[in-house]
C-alpha cells in the first residue's frame, strides 16, 4: 500500500482509509469479527482508520479501541464530533462546551491518549466558527489531538473558516471529508478545488454510493430490501422512484465500463475518487471480512484517461445523479423564513 501526505500535516496515510461506520449494532454487532476485520486491513498495509462518536452510539469507537490496543503507534486514527450523543440540549453541535467534553469521551472509548485527526462532522450555524476553531486549537496545544478537519462542509464555509483562523491566529482545518463517488460528483465544482488550493487533505466517503455501486442492485432485477442499507432507508431503494431508476440506469452503463477495464464495479468505484488530484484517501466501510477482501482486490486498479473520459460522458464532471445520502443541507434551504421575505415586504412597489 502506497502512502500520501495528509494535507500539510506531514502525516503519511494509505490511499485506503478504513471506515468503521458499519461496526456496532447498526451494522456488524460482533465485536470480535470487527476487530479481525480491522487487523486484516492493517496487515494489508492500511494505516488510516476513521470512526465517529455517533457511530452506533459510541460502540464503533469502543471496537476500534479494542483493535488498536497493541497497534496504536502504527495507525493514524481519526474520529469526529457534532451529532447528538444523548437527550437534552448541549449534547451535540460544535460549541466549545460540547467539543471539550466529547473529546474526553472519545479518548476513553478509543483507549488512547491522543487522536491524530479530530473532525467536525457537520456545520453548525448556531455556533460561531471562531468558537469551534478556538476550542480545537486548544486541544492541539494540550496534545489531545494532533490536527483537526471538517466533514461535508460547503466550499464557502471552508473558506470562511480559513480566513477566521488566519485573522484570529488560530489553527485551521487541515482536512475535509466530503461524499464523492461515480454517482455524486458535485464536490468537483468547488469543494475539491478549494481544498486543493488551501493545501487541505481530503478523505472521501461513500465511494459505493450507499451500496448502489456494489453491483448488488441492478436494473430489471428484484431488489433485496431485507438486509444492509435498504433496511435503514428503504425509500431510497424503491425501484419505482424516479431517482432510484436514474441511479440504476447509470449503474448499467458503469458496469459496462468496469467490464471493459477488466475489474468489478466496486473496484471501479473505489479507484475513481483516487484519480482526482485533490483526494488523499478514500474511505472504505466494510461490514464483513468478505467486503474488505473484495475491496482490497482492487487496490492496483488504474483508470487511464480513456476510461475517465468514458465516465465523464456517463456522469459529467461536477454533477450528481442523486443528492448524496447523509450530505448536509443548509438551513437556508430547509427553513422557509430564511429564503422568504415577510409577505408585506415582497412587492416591488
């Protein structure tokens, strides 16, 4: 496994990052098997592991901690903070109050004294970005984290955070973790160019597009909705829905490309983000050992310019076949009062 430098941190990471969202009761509840999967990934040369406090309510971090007990120094460990961790106010978000509390819980669950990359999982418009950056900067100075980044931030908020850090003498986001796949290329318009211009590392999530690029879901075939992602969000896999039909149409074209290359559809899907010059690492999120092994088989797949041109014809650069599942939607779109003037102030005269 080759290595790439993570932004300007000087930390070298593998182009595959092991994502652990599927470890715990939401995906694979067998802790021993999950530990074996993590060890197998490390044995194959992966040195980058990504988790989050909210994955299975902290269970994923606990599993990762068990797996890294005797291998911590050899692993670049990343986790995230933002989503609620319990009922009641002030148990989530990007405030100093929550970050300095939750980092301690993550350290405890992970069984470590430090986190290599601590990421803000989503934006929080109730918290001034200076407040967030200040708290994270203090954690770096205390030695509890080595660097920090953001996840699924729009480009303009990444730029805003950069300038706030510069003006206030704070450390800045070193990485961004966006959704990026053959079916979701929207980040090519602005997020990836901005990250590259600012010297940020990029670790992308959902290369298999929530399972649609596994080859399991095909046009004209019965879809098994009883296992995996469909059990969590069945509506997104309804073959009668126009958006699902559009995804399945594109999948058929991509299957043909994979056959031309001589690889599987998942191997094509994971190789695609790695071809972008802004991308440092692609997060793979296996639930089983079989999932891990099948992904690792494609580590040497290289997509030449002709293949990438063919993909561009199927899914034009910078476009999304569907909005990425789990992507952040700004309040300006979800709250009508932020995009509609009061009725009396709307007329021009």
